[in-house]
């Protein structure tokens, strides 16, 4: 996984907030790669002058971190406060129904990872979802179902 090294380094160095922590660095790596590879744990430890055990303790504490690559397509539905007020739950129900999942996770064919997000950063366009990191504002259950059905029906290659 040598190709990951520069992407991990970039993500770690790109953090612009004043306080860089193990958690913020793990988040930066996951935002970049969609998961935390074993190498990522080691790099975060070196970057934050922590031990691998310390980094692993933080990474394993938060259920939002994943340690395997995500599926081909990533669908995120925001269930933060702003989105919740204007229809996040119907959107989540539609996404679950269309993907055949019972909760967030991966479809068994490896085509789609569904995740809930606490804020996709576009609250003024709530309710918001993202498909492969492309934000969709004022999403509707119907549009969510249609987009997910398209992704699942896509031909390989
Ligand atoms: S709360 Fe949904 S985008 Fe911010």
C-alpha cells in the first residue's frame, strides 16, 4: 500500500485547525482515504508523537472509523440537527430501503457503503446527502432511492 503514504502525509499536514490531535489526524486520514489502513495508524502515531497503542485506542473507540476500504460507492446521509429538523429520517429510511441494508454499512456485493454523518457542512441546504463526496442539498427520499438504485444497477467497469 505504498501509494497511500503520500496521501496519508498530505492529509495529516493539511489540517488547518490550531490544535492537531490524534483524533483530528485520524479523521483527516479517513476523510482522505475513506478508511484507516494499518499503515495509517503507524503514520498517525509518528506524526502526533504518540504510540501505536495510543492511536489504536482512539481509533477503536469511535465507531465511525473503519479499517477496511469502503465499497465502490459511498453514500452518506446527514442526520445532524439541521437536517434532522427537515427530514433526515425519511431520507435515511429511503437510503436503507433502496440499498437493502438494515443500518449503515456495506452491501454484500461490495458496491455501496452507507454511512450516517453528523454534519456534511451544508446545513443551509438541509436535508443533505453525499454520493461519492458530491453533496446533494434538499435531497428527497425519492431522489435518494433513485440515485442509490442507479449505483447498484451500474455495470462493472
Ligand atoms: S446538519 Fe446536515 S449538513 Fe449540517
